[in-house]
C-alpha cells in the first residue's frame, strides 16, 4: 500500500515489491445542535448544488452554475478558509474587530469535538456580530461572503474545468480569465451512474472495498481501463473544445475541479495508453495538470504567490525510515539525501527527532516542507487523517492550528494525502487541502499509496527541475512534477498505480 499503514508492494533492489496512503453556512450553522462534528455531516448539500448547477446550465446560465457549485461543495473547506482569512486589512482600520475575529477563529479551530453546544453557539454569535460590524466599514461590505463569478474567473489564467455530475446531466464548465463568461460543454457520454461505477472500481483496485478483492495482476490493467474511460467520456471532449484547445496551444496549463464521484478519479492521467503508439491521446501529452478544491482556493493561492528569489528557501524535511509499530520505509534515507543536496541549509527531522511537538513547532518557521513518512486517510473522521511521526500522528486537526508565514511549497511524499473521504466526495477533507489552508500556494500530494522505492527518484527529479537557476523556484512546481512523472511513466508505462497518484494543487 506504499507509504501507508498496511504493507503492500514496494519494489526492492531485485525488482520485487513490498509495502510504502445559494446561502453560505455561517459560523452559527456549524454550532447548531447535532453538528458538533461537521466532518460527519451528510452530503445532501453538495448533491443539491450539483443538481441546481445542472439546471442553471440547461437554462443557459453557466456563470450562475459556477457560483452554485462554488457555494454548494467543499463547504467545510470554504468555511475554514473564511475563518483563516487574512485580517491584516481589517486590522489596519479596525484593530479591535480584527482581534475579536482572530480570537474567535482560534477557538473555533481548537482541535477536538468536546466543546459544548452552548459554547459553540456563543462563539458563533460573537463571530457573526463581528463580521456584521466589519461589513459596515466602507470597502468591506462583502467581507466573508462567497466570491462572485466576476472575481472567480480571475483565478483561471488558463482553463479551469469544473466537471459537474448530476442526474439532470453532466457538463464541464470552463472558466478562463480571458473570457467574460463560463462555457458549458455537454458531456453526453458521461452519466452519474457510470461515474459512480468507475469510482467503485477504483476503490476496489485500491483495496478500499472490503467486499471486493481484485487480484494484484489485474489492478494495473483495470486502472488503465478507467483512464481510457475518463478520456473517452470526459477529458477528450474538454481538450478538443475550441476555446480550450486554443488556450492550451498558447499555454499548456489546465486546472481540474470535479464533483461527485468524478472527484475521486484521476482526470490528470486520463488517456488511451499503448494504442497505436499515438502520443496525443493522453492529457499529459497536451497539458500540465493541476487540481484545486474550489476556484476560491485557487484565487487565494495566486494571491499568496510572490517573488521569493531574494529570500532563503527555509525547508523542513520530516523523514521516518522507521516508525514504531509500522512498516519500514528504507528509501526515505535516499530521499533525505536528495533533499540535503537541493537544500543544503535545510532542517531535517529524522526518526526519533521527528516528534509531534517538534514537527508542529518547526512548521511555523519554514517556508518549504517535505514529508517522507507514512500517511493515512481516516474515512470515518477525516479530521484524524494524519502523517505518522515518531511518537504518534500529526492530524489534520493538529495542522489546522499552525499559522506559518511566508510559505511557498509543501511536498507530501506519503500515501493518500489527497484521497479525501468516500463518504463526502465533494468535500476537500484531506491532508493536501489542509496544507493549502495553512497558506502554501503549491502542494504536491498523492491520490493513493505510493511506492517507497520510486519516491526518491520523483523527489530528486522534482527539485532538480525547480533548481535549474540556483535557488529552487516554487512557481515551476506543476511543470516540474509533470516532467518528473512523465520520466517515471516511461519506465513503468503499464503500471499507472505507480505513476498516476502524484498530483499538484495550486497556481
């Protein structure tokens, strides 16, 4: 299972494998009785949002469809984003209000679900009252509100493609900063039922369906069939659309944002591999792909980007070749050696030095972070998804309490760091999204378990490509990952389980 808790298929030196995983809700909404743990909420709101978006498309209102999807999915992520919004502009005008918002935000972000309902209501009322007062200030009338389409489109410097799956119809909504309005592409070969069936098949391949066992020799061939289906049902229609094709001819960058069952499928790896030797029937042959939980997230990442060339790259590497109670990851040592070469002044917490306390404290003073350890996605309680360090897990809840500054890039070289939960597929409840929430504009993560043996090569290739002009440049992260994975794919073309899990989030 790669760098996950359970052993599976890592490649040894002799070639064998073993194991290396329309109204926005207010703060008060989260405080209502029965919502003490929002991560266990139903997915009724996203389903409704998908249907309403499909109806808007059918009515000829694609901009509205984009806004509906923005508000109706990744709800928890967007709420957290609003709580963690940069309050510096407010502080310059109303410092007392800013302090109130900051204090309430910190209390709401306190890990654990033990807070009494009455306390949550009091915090919610305090938050909403402070927001109401901020909105009375000139220039802050829309503070904390959902972002309108007119601003959302500025996030898309290349095509940002929202794949909406609904019983009313399936569409790709293409958003580009250069276009005044979104374009809707009808995906007549895609249905909600087919998307769910292929998602279930992927879960079976990855061992996430206890009722289905897929023989190891069938896993890669079946995954290749899924990639072919993604190409023929969805991705080819998007890339062949005239406006998308023109944009990619000028700048081959594309961002994927999928809904429903499509959100768990690897759109970036779609293609017909090994058919007639054609090189133009895969996504990677035409574009460099990235993902984003929402357009608001991409907008925020763009705002956080700046020219870091005159600042030192302060990297923290967390490496666990051995973790108590878990399988060994011997290739981590080689990975750390590569990191030392690319970041000679970086800090490395290795083995027993990588404690929960030391890691969380160190995160506050680094601009780059690289995790090389076991990762775990908790499907029942996503807040407990974690990186496993020497003395226990560093969970999503733990990470959400960290407030680093001046951050650039995070590489999550662990399993399942962008997996999400099968119970809430429309919510970005995974380690990659949490890392973005901390402010990292660029995050490299994994959709499933990765191979311990292959990870150092991907790491070295990635940072080598970022360092061609000296100091590593995070702005080239998507291209660097694309080229590194293409190199890996050429050496393991018939093993998409090895090369397809790596993904980039950010601008």
